[in-house]
C-alpha cells in the first residue's frame, strides 16, 4: 500500500515538474479572444498580422496599461490620464505634465480604436497604434521612462515574465507596445442606446430622434433640409473621423489665422493642414468633458454654441463648416449653423444616447490590480 | 537623455515598420466583397445559402466564398438584399416559410467578415417577398415590402408595412381586384416599389406560380393614407402574347439628380419595354404613360432591374444578357451614356465597386428567374427561361464595359446565383 502511495506521489511530482518546465520553455500561446464579435456597421478593420488579438496579449496589455511601472518614477500609468469611467479621458482640459505645468493637449478618449483614422494623437503624429503606445512612455513630460530600464524592471517581475512568455515569448519594448495596442484595440464601445437603436432593440425619444436626424444632415435651404452638419466629420455609426487618407482631420473654426496652432501641419509640413486636428469619436461624449484638443469648452452646450454661432474663419477652415448654415438670410455677422435652441438641445439629447454604461463599467477593461478583477 | 530617448523611439518605430505592424499595410479590402444569395440545385445535391464572395479579379481570392450560411430547411431561396438606413441587412424570400428575413453580419477578431445567420420574420401570412423600400408616412419611417403572393389566392398581393425597429407588421396594404369595385384601384402580384414625396408606386407582375395570372398595371399608393388610389396600365406590344408584367419600377426624382423631372419608369418583363409616366408635383397627378424603350425594336427582351451610380442609370435586359446605361441627369428620358455592357444570358442584378488598383468595376449576376436548368433535369426548370440561367457573375470595367472575368457558380459550387446587389459594408446598398 505504501509503495503504491509513494509511486503515485513520485509520479505526481514528476508530472508537476514536467509541466512547470514545459510551461517555461514552450512558445507563446495564441488564444483567440473568446466571443469576439464586432458590429459590422462600424466598418472594416485590420489587425497587424504579427500582433493578432489574443487573450494572452489582452491580459498583458491590461496589466501594463494600469501599471505605473511604465513610468520613470513608477507613479504614472496610462490609466492616470485615461480613466475608464470617463471613457478613458481624464476630465481635465490638459493633463498635468510630469515636471509641473500641463501638457499641450487634452487627453483623448480611447474608444473603438480598431476603426477610423489610423493616425493617432490630436495632431496625427503616430501612424499606428503600436507606434503611438511608446510615445507617452518615453516623453519627458508624460511618463519619462527609459525603455531599457522598463524592460529590466519587467524582467524582475515573475508575473510579467509569465505573461510576456505566454503572450509573445519574451520581454521587450516592442512587445510592451504590442500588448498595450491589443488592450486599446479591445476597448470597444457598442452597447449605447444608439447602438441598441441601430440593432432594433431600443427606441429613441422624439427629441433624441430629432437630434439624430439633425446630426446626420448637412443643411440645404434649397430643399428646406435643416441639419447639424455633424456627419460631415463624424461618421454615421462610429461617430469618429473618417478613415481614408487625412479625411479624419479638420480645422473646425476655433481660432483665427494669427492664433491657429500647427496641428497636423507639424507632422505633414503642409501649410494647408495648419490648425487641423483629429476628429475625435463622439462615443461617450457626455462623460468626456472638457472638449476640443485644448479642452476649451466645459460643456456640450458650449460646444454647440461654437458650431451654432461662433465659428472663427481662418484660411484652412473646413469648407463643410463654412458653408453649413440653416439660416443664411439671417445676417452675416457670424458664421455658424444658426439652429434653433430646440434643435441644439435635440442634438445634445442625441449625443447623450452615445453613452455606453457597460463600456464605462466593464470589469474586463478595469484595473486588474484592484478588487477581484 | 532626450537624444537617447528619441533615438530609441525612432529605432523601435523603424523596427515596427520593418516587421509590418502598420495596420494600413495589412488592410484587407472589403470594397469588392459581394453579398450573394445562392440557389441549391436539386439534381446537384446542394443547398440554398447566403455567402460573401470576393469579386475583385486582382485578388488571389477571386471567386472564393469567404463566409457562407446554408438554408437547409427552406425549399425556395432568399431573393433580394437590402440594407436599411440604419445598416441592418434584410432579404426577401420566395419560400412561404421565410418571405422576409434579417441577416446577421459581424466580423471576427481578425476583421474577417462573417455571416452569423438569418432570422425569418413574421409577415402575418404575406408570402413571396420581393422588393423593400424605406419611406415616410406622416413623418414616421416604415419598411415597405412587396409580397407577390400577398396573403394567397388567385389575385393576391400585398404591400407589408413594417416597424423599422421591431420588424413587426404595422399594416398590410391589400386591395384585391376581385373585391374592389369596377374601376377602383387594386394591388395584384406586386414586385417593384419606389416612392417620391407622398406617392408610392408598385407593379403588378405575375402570380408566384407563374401560371395563374399576369399583371399589366402600376398601382399608386397614397403614403398619407396608405391606400391605393390609382392604377396605370403599362401595356402595348405583346411579343409573348402575355400581359406585359411590369416588374421593377423607379420613381425618378430630383434627389437622385437635381436636373431630373419627376416621373415613374417601369420595365415590363413580358412586354420587353420601358415606360415613362410623368408626375406633376403641384397637382400630384400622373401624365400619360408612354413607351420610351422597345425591346422588340432593339432586339432585347425581359428588361429587369434599375441601378444607379452618381451619374448613370443602368437597366439589365435578360436577353441577350446586356446592361444598358443612361445619363442620370437626363432622366426620365433614356439618353445613352455608353455602349452596352455585354454580360451573360439572364443579366439581372448588379453592383459597382473598385478593384485593389482602383479600377471602377461592375459585377452582373446572370440568372433570369433564378430557376434551374433543363440539362440537369431540374424540377424547377421552366422551358421559357431554361436557357437564361448562366449561373455566372461577370465582372466588367465600368468605363468601357470590357468583360474582365467571371465566376461560374454552377461549375465551381454546383449552385445557381440568385442575387448580388450589395457589398459587405457599412450600409452600402444599390437598388432602385
């Protein structure tokens, strides 16, 4: 009896040891994301062939996203400026800079990045999500991390050694950015009231539906069509900027020529792009105040006031904005949509239907270092 | 320090580019992925299905079915495809058990388009769905569907009005010829549908059994009351000695092109003609119907579908299998905009798209009435159209009409191809 017991125990130890060794030497595992299904109306997307969406990469990316180890002083994580409850913005006009003061731009929402414009940051300086992910980590004003030191720190962690091994095989800066990109690509918001409306599972109120129709229409007084002109820049389903070429960037009339920041021109060198900024997604817009690249507007009402009556003309102002006028006969003292207060409120009501509570509270996107997540 | 940091950044960025991480470089094109409805051929032991097919001759996957869902329990296949304004995909169907369906589309984690399946909708007894149109009645948008069999009977036919959110039937517009008074407007075997302002038009085509009866009128429906208000006869020559059988219809209107004078255009399947009926928006009255294209005179037969691009109107003619093209701005007159696109016998539905190199293309589905082939001893074969089912989709250069390639579904998949008029895309649609 004892011999049987000992034999079984030895066999168990050998099996466990073998498994541990095998787990440490085997290559990465690529488990497809369970139950992944993207709304087809969001349009096409592509994932880099050597960075497919996998459970292992997502889990690693989620940990890295919330871990201050990514910063030089180990106090700042991606989530510091990208808070889930705020649709991964930070609620500030401009995020604080590491040495003091504030950054140049407002923190952008990280939502539905699989689709839309493939240049990232307000000025489009990153041409892929993978390239984008490394920039804040290294920027002296943001996370100020040396990539070599980051890799050394990560290698000192048994948990990260295991997660990198499973996801990619080794710890490297390239794999850090791959994992962060996977996590960000998976931040899909597709269960707002508007989404449920599109699927036939919810009805919009009369005011919301009026706002939706205004959102989707470019005003045309010749046929008595009133419109909020939103869709000229914010696509019908994603509500983000358009994907092709640089169509997802625009000068939306915030500043005069003298005050116009470089924007996209800083990247392309083309003066025609001066004052162009990335058209952001409007998904969860009700929780991402303040608004615009510099956070100058506190509320959606202020945003609508800008488009309705406060457009500042400059050389590169979008012609789609310049010509969008619901009441051109009302005088030329200002440039704007000239909608009625009811129409403005209807558009704001529609914008509120873009809030996706499930996205804002989904534990799969939350901090894995807190609670039971 | 800064030099080191940014040098690293540049090097890593370059590395990422070298290993091909730029999403744009791995982009899978979807502009050429057509949604098709395939018919199982009984003698070849295949099932009806919905599929996505690659139609770009420049693609290594040209002609491949990228996703397919079979309909094993349905005797007759789905028939037409329509995207709603909100991007939901619907199909009408010839089988009484599934005369209207919603098709589920999505993408998997690699971005590959996927057909998830389809749900047959409750039509409250209306059968043989044909065309769909979204239009407004008293400020409310509805989905209007023609049912060629209606709720049954020798003179059946209905227009189903559906809630755009729930897909529930709101109203069935019916007016049987045998039940309305003499001279009163009726609806019979409706197929084509189009609308402008508060006027809708449907055609009276043929009883679904293709034996009981054939129509020869258009029916005008008042969208304010959702009641038929007028019949317009569109019949002249009878080359087959049948009633004219108006099939597809297009209400040409200024929102298609600012220069268009409103008028109805209607193709007669057995009269081989295209008709024009002018519309006066002020008095809301229709003028005299007149033939503006004669198939007998032009040696074409069975005109079927209307499709449009930004500047052209295309009309398919099943025999000899051509697509004629006209200047959109000149409508309702048919002013040729180029030579015929020579497809195959049965030229029917079509889509427009671009190749990977940016070439503008048109794909034409060539099966007339989507039936089988006598050579296969197919029980669904009908002699008249036996030779008009090429089972192909032909691909042509849109500018020149040059035939570039074809997919023969019968040879490749042992199936017929009933429909291609939509792409897998964000609410992309081509019909009427």
